[in-house]
């Protein structure tokens, strides 16, 4: 865990954390620690930044975010806000549909 936080502190670009609420392999507060380290946040700043830069999944460590439409929508909004994806929605499948099709889920 500490290694992940140290790595996050050295990242210079944008960060978005997708985490499982019942992840048996990570500390329950890992996603917050990673974002606080990356953005060097103080307590007051952290709450708003964490909400915009993270998405939670129900389930454990092996949860796949492509099966969680709300997490996909949050990630897609973040990617558009950050300029990684065009701001206008292009015709075609959304991120959730693409991820499920890549994984081979029905």
C-alpha cells in the first residue's frame, strides 16, 4: 500500500482511481490516500477532489468496472472533463458497452 501511495505522489498527470468497496487486498482508505498523495491535498480540498477523481464498485478485488454502469459513467465524465475524450458524445457504444464487449461478457 505505501508503495502505491509513494508512486502516486510522483505522478505528474491526472489520476482517476477505480476501487472495489470490499477489496480484500487493499486498505479501505487506499483510494483516498492515493489521491491525496498525487494532488498533495489538504483535508478540506480532498473531499471534492476524491469525488471527482474516483469511482467505487460493489464487490471485491476481482470486480470489473465495465460491469458497473455508474462507475463507467463517472470515469467517462472524468475523461471528457480532462480532455482525454471529446466533450461531445460520439455515436456508438458507450464505455460500459465497450468494456463488457472486450471482456467477453454477455
